[in-house]
């Protein structure tokens, strides 16, 4: 199973961005998302940014993922 994950844009050059996912740096294509800037959060899947997220959305995603992990550990 593949998941899209939120990542923070740390550098930007044209349509290529360096993003941080849990501290790991990756290069992604941001051509599908308008107006991406350093410091933005983007939803990344398979090397492409798909959508720009507000930080509140990132926090909500993290909370949901934490709940899923907790539920999995109960089994």
C-alpha cells in the first residue's frame, strides 16, 4: 500500500522542491501545485506534490495516523 504524506518544502528551484518528511529530505516535482513556497506543506505521493496543506491539516493528519498506529498495536 502506498500513502501520500505531508512534507515541508525546505528549498525550491523551478518546479523541483526539496521537502522534509520526518527529517528525511527528498526531491519532488511541484508542477501540479500552484504557488508553492519554501515553508509550505504539500501532500506528496510518488515524487509529486499533489496539494498544498495548511499546517492545521498536517497536525490533523498526524493525529489520525497516530490513532491508526495505536489501534494496530492493540491487535
